[in-house]
């Protein structure tokens, strides 16, 4: 069921016309026209005009009125202000404003099976009032439930952290994950006349029972990465030092002395603490 526009009468001119008609009927009735067909016509006209007052309703900016007649969808009115339609029409107002909600913290297993906590913020609005009212029972509850369902499924399809270059993970690729989340939620909510403007992760963490272990793993990975960088730099510096010594012929080193120098330089460059200098007053041996 798709939304289509329904024409409505402006409320203020219609209200003034009804007030004039009601006043005229009252004055004519008071003036003596109470009997016969004329009196009956005045009473009928007076009651009909009072009944027409039920047809007034107010529409605010970014709001729509879904109109139905005896269970059949008639159309949607979006003109702002006081409007008038058939008093027998049923009117249900639907907000077209942008809304947002934050899901609760969900506990799910990510792709590798580790339990995590995840929550999201969904920004959405109604774009088809007829579908929102008639295609689902409660479109607001439908949005909330479907969004949390998609979030659970999406969290299970990505790892928490990337293990190789190019891997998309929840923690490191927020833009890609948010775009995927938006597309998946939009696909679920299309039948409800809802447009998802944005969906992004608002909370992401390991579950408390494994948080400490994962923190230790992250720290160990950071230490290994730092040590790897230090060793690579130290080897480059040692190589450069040996090349400079040979190039400038400062000292001639055989294989044994070269090995000792390499060992000493690596200890100096890779050690956790500053080295203590030792002066050798004798020979090189």
C-alpha cells in the first residue's frame, strides 16, 4: 500500500462558513419559522452543520494525517494548519520528523566466538505514512526490534579486531561497518515506509569476563610490534656502522671482531636500560 495525497479544505474559511450557517439557522428559528417543512429543514441544517464541526483537525509541520473511511484507506493530508474533511473520515496523525534511538547494550559473539558488548544509534524517519500505519502493527516498535536484530547478526559477521591487513573489523573499520549496518536495517524497514538516515555503533567492548585477558593480549601484541620495530632499526644501524667503518678504513675487523661489535651494538640498541660504559685500557683482546 503506497501513500497518495488527499485534498482537504482550509479550516478557517470553512469554520467561518459553518458558524455563519449555524447562526443563520438559529436566527431564522427564533424569528418564528418553527413549524412546517421550513422548521424541519432548519433543524436538519443546524444538526448537519454541527456534525460538520467534527471534520476539523490540526496538522503541524512535518506531520501527516492518514485518512480512512470505514476501514478503507482514502489518502494522506500533509497541508499544515487547520484542515477540514468529511466528518465520517477517521484520521490518524503520523510524525514525519527525524527520530533517533539508542539500542540497549547487546551481548553477542563476534565472528571468532568471543563475547562482546555492542550498541548502536539509529537515525530514521517515516517517508510513507500509509505503509507505516497499515503495513505493520506498530511501526515504532517494528523499527526498534528489527534494528536490534540486524545489529546482532552484523556483529556476528565481523571480528572484533583485524588480524591481517585488509580485514574489516568492528573496532578498526567504523565507517564500513556503519554503512553495512545502515543498508541492512533499511532493507528490513522498507516495507514499513521508514528511511534509515544513519546507523552507527555507539558502544563496543569485550564482555567483562574476558576483558582482562583480551587487554593482556593487546598489550602483548603491542610489545611484540614495538620490539620488532626496534630490532629492524638496530640491524639497519649496525649494518650502516660496519659499512662506514669499512668505507673509511678506520679499523680493520676480522670475522670474530665483527661478530663481537655486532653483538655489543645490538645489546646497546635493543636493551631496555641504558648501557654502562666500560673502558678497555688494554688490547682489543
